[in-house]
């Protein structure tokens, strides 16, 4: 009997479905369609000849075999990353200059950098965060060896497209607003691309608006939304307890997605290895 083919992609999809508590959110995180995620989980079940999930009402929960497999799947994915790190640039020395768009720093990036550093103690990381336009310009001026950049337009992507994130209107849970008054906005300062997307979307409608709160801090931004000073536009990953996607309920305009771009210089020690780690861990914009 042939051994099952436990591909990394199938294992990662399975783990993501569990971590995101469902196929829909897993599809969003992995930048795949829901049908693709379902097919990949089914392929893994066929390879293993077991059911990993069972229906419980409208939810899908892990079977006992699924719970057992989950632990091993995490170990296998971690072992693969460790193996790649162990055989790649083991004695690399030097500095890796990294530029990151502000809205990407709240996701998995810090843990990715920590894992890279454990396997590359000889490489010093120099990480700078900034608005997307500045990160892109500084990369072009050779100020960075690797850059993670958010783009509003797919055509702007010059490097590797890692995925995209849908934008949503975020307000406090149960937030009410009438079109008889201006829509109060909570935004990051210019030149934030989320701010630009917000203005462009509203300018295409008859909705009046005013900027109620403007800041350079993501934490301050979300605190202002929770305090009901106004609403904001962010990627879905920014949605937390006490907040709600209010767009369709309040009749606010549809928003375009943002695209996540990876650019790096292959000749820099550690560049290819870090890029590989980033590819294996889906990033989210916030």
C-alpha cells in the first residue's frame, strides 16, 4: 500500500482551517477560494483515509482523528521550516535591512522574524516600518534588502505578489448612522493608502463625510473607533471584539482590495531564506 502524500500545502490548509475556525476565513487568509480550501482538505482526508471533520449543526468540528492529525501537522510544518533553515546559509553573516508597510507589522511578521533570527544568529536584522510609498521609494534607492509593501493597485506590484486583502468598513458593534449627517471618519494621517481608498470610495457617492480623528498610530486609531468617535477602513484582519463590519448594513460604498508585495535582493545573505519563510506563513494587512 503506497504511503500517503502529505504535501505541505494540504497540511497548511488543514491547520489554517482549524486556526481560523472555518473554511471561509481560512480561504481569506490563504488567498484561495472556499471551494479550493474544501478540495484540499478533502484530498488530505483521502490521502489519510480518515475523516478529519464532522458536522455539528451548521459547524464543522474536528473528529478524534482530526485532533490527532492536527498536532502532527503542526510538527511537520515546523520541522520543514527548521530543516530549510538548517541547510540554508547556516554560516551567513552580515546585516539584513528590511522595510515593512505599517499595516503589515501587526500580523505574523514578528514571529517570522524571530524564527529566522534563531536559525541565523550571525545576521543582524534592521527593520524599519513606514507608509507604503516611502518603503517602496527607499527600496528603489537601495535602502532595503527586503521589503513588504501594500499596494492599492495590482498593476503597481513590481515584485512577487503574496496575496490580497479585502477592505471593509469598521465601526463599533451596533453602530448607527444616518445619511442626513456627515459620516465621521477615523483615519491614519496622509499618505496612508487606506485613507486614500476611503476618500476615493466616498467621493464616488453622495455621502458627505468629515474627518473626526486623524493619527499616526494604529492602536490609537482602533481605540478611537471603539470609543465611537467614528468609523474607519481597514483590512478584515483588523476586526476585533466589540467591532463590526458595518459596510453593507449602513449602505456604505464597496471598497477595493489591497495587495501584498514582496521584493528582495537575492544576493544578500539571508534574503532568500527569509523570503521563503514569509511565503510559507500567510500575512495579513491590518
